[in-house]
């Protein structure tokens, strides 16, 4: 079993939330000293000039981050007009935030059924979404809300101008969960 590969995968999966040393030890079922050794080995691999990411220790958690020296290229990506189109999944995350703000990334992930960390980071970088404090949930995750730039981009004076969600579709789907096309037949006794 390649523990460095497992560690790298874990750091990728936890995304911008990161993972504490204790949680890493629990997940990998290893002692703290071994976890520290693995982190140092992987960190040395990423320190190469040929790599674009590094392991950072921020907010009591280890996470993968981009290298500061490549910042100008990341900025070009964000500023590039061709990269400023919003994919359907990005629009979905933006709509979830707009209609449920303030909301945590974990809550967004639960609604979508897939990880949304990358999309949320891109929306923050584009200025359409911003951090709006910390949740009272365990771990105190960041909460997100839309920005004035969001309102400008979509031609809204306020968040209250968002179109109403179609309640009929929601109600219809809900009804189908509790009704059946099969009818119970009365038994011969008439009970």
C-alpha cells in the first residue's frame, strides 16, 4: 500500500477545508510520527520547481495550495474573458448560494450530491460570491453569500429580485413520493 499516494488523495479530497493531524491519523490508522514523516516526504516532492502545488499548514489543518510564485498565471486565468463563462454546474452552485445564503460548502455539497469546493473557490475568485462569516456547525466552516458584482452581472437591484422558484414542480415531486399507482384491494371480509 502506497501511503504517500493515499495521503495525496486525502489532501485532494478535503480540498480547501484541509485536514488536521489527528483526523489524518484516524483516517489512515497511523501514529502521529508516521503522519508527520509522510507529510514531510510529500511536501519535499512538491517543493520541486516542476510542481505547481504545495502542502500548507493553515488554520490548524494541512491542505494543498498553489505556489505563490505562479500567482500571475492564476490571475490571468481568472481575468481571461474566455474563462469567464459559467458552466451549468457553476450556475447550479451559484443558484444554490443565491437562494440559500448564507450557506456552507458542505451544505452545497449535500444539495448537489457532489463536491463543490473548486466551483465555490472559482466563484469567490470571480467576485460573484464572498465569505460571510463562520457557521456554528462543528468545525466552524465558512459561510458564503453573493456579492454586489453578482447583482450587477445578473442585472438585479437586490437579491429579492431573484425569480421565484417553481413551487408546483416541487409540490408535484413531493406528492409522487407519497402516492402510489397501486391501489390496495379490500379483502374478502370487507375490512
